[in-house]
C-alpha cells in the first residue's frame, strides 16, 4: 500500500489507517488522510470476506465483521 506521501506504508501504518476508518466520519480531516486506494478496498469488502493488504514489511489480513467494522489481523 502506498501512502499519500508516495512512500510504502508499514503494517502498523495500515492498522492505524483502519482504526481511523472505523472511528471517524467520512467528512473528517482524519478520514481524508487515509489513502484513497485503501478506502476503496475497505469500502468494497463484503461482510465476512477477507483480503490482504501488502505493506512495506509484509502483508496484513483485513476482514469485515458482521457489525460493519473492519478488523486487521
């Protein structure tokens, strides 16, 4: 995953972005800091499905829970 600064994100950075995605409203300034590619991936993730996001230091498993939030494992 490439961040807004053009550099690869680490798994911890992706986890922080997912926490922001879960916690803030779409119009918030913090939400705007999340890379658009990650938002697209998370928006299109169906309930109960899992995908992998590649970071600079490896890949991160991401899934959507039944309550609609995103879990990063």
